[in-house]
C-alpha cells in the first residue's frame, strides 16, 4: 500500500467513527417520528407522524406528495425526514425515496424505482429488468481520501460525506432477484454502489434489512445475516518525471474491508 495512503487510513477511520452531528431545527428532545399507512377502504395513504408530549400529529401526508405504503425512515444530519414509500409515477408497485423538511414543509421525491417497465435510475444496473421493493434505508457516511500532487503538496486529504444507504432488489431473468446495496450521496444526488451484499440468497422481491453500528454495515435477508467494514474511496492524481518525460497517473480506487 502506498505510504501516503497508509498514513491517511488512521485519520480516515477516526473521521468515520466520530458521531455525525444532527441539526436540531424543528425537532425537540424526546420527539419520535413514525412512518405509517392508513387504509381508507380502497387505497393506502401514507402519513409521517410526530409523537411529542404524549400526542401524535401528522407532519406529512400524501396530499403534499404522492405516496402510498411507507417503509423505513431516518432523520438526516440536516434534520430532514427521509423515508421509503411505494406509489411513485402512478404505480403502487414502484418504490421511491422521499425527503421532507419539516421546517419549510417542502417534500421531494429523490428517486423513483420502477417495479417493471420504467426508466432505471442512473447508478443502478442499466440492464435490470426492474426494481423490487426497496428496503433497509439507513444513514451512512462515505469515506474518501484524495491524493493530488497539485493540492496540499500531495499530502492525503481525508473527508467524509453523508449518504442514504438502502437495498434494492434487481430483477434478473428466471425470477432471480439480486439484492444490491446502494448509497444516495446527499451532496450531489448521485447513486453509487454500497457494501457488497452478494452473500444474500437470490430470491424474493424485497430488499435486505440494513443498519449501521459504528463503522460496520449490517445486512440480512431470510436466515442470512452479514456485516461489512466500510469501503474507502481513493482519488489519485500523481505526476513524476521519468527520463525527462512527465508521467501522470490519475484514477479512482475503491478498497473494501472484510465482509
């Protein structure tokens, strides 16, 4: 391993283990946020409820943004409610990732995952036949090391960025569902691969359960439970001179830990 990269790893791991600060904003100590679904006799109607001082109240309903059955829910570092639900693009089998800011009242569908017959979102396998029920939403952070000869005298720069992790079952021929993990980068809305969940069985159109503990990501489906150490994204831009010729090397590396 490159000596500069090796020297950067301890700081990188410490930054990943440090607790992420969450903006207080709308929420108060003791608040509980719950995703719920109401059946009105003909359709499912999603609700996000706030439990405060012994009382429940709706802070988001599907009249603001269309969603049906709700799933996993988290609060991100900016104090926004992020959750999974079905019902995007007028199809109750589609899943989408929704983010709601309770301070402004603005809700937005970040990604729509088509069950079959729709446009596969960028970042997912383009040859997928469809996407099953997305599951396992969790808050995570991407660990990044940049080594650039033109920046900071080539000393490695370590950073972390927030992401929403989830499991999306990818439909393949012969009724095979490949449960892949992905991360939605908060900084730019890009979807990228998450930890390797290839140990999970290839059946069932529901994504894996996922959660983080410390620096580990845990995942499970049926009778299989696994965990993975964080991946490390390394960006390099190196330059040197060999026999009078300038040689440049640039690229992106992803280093995976035990799984």
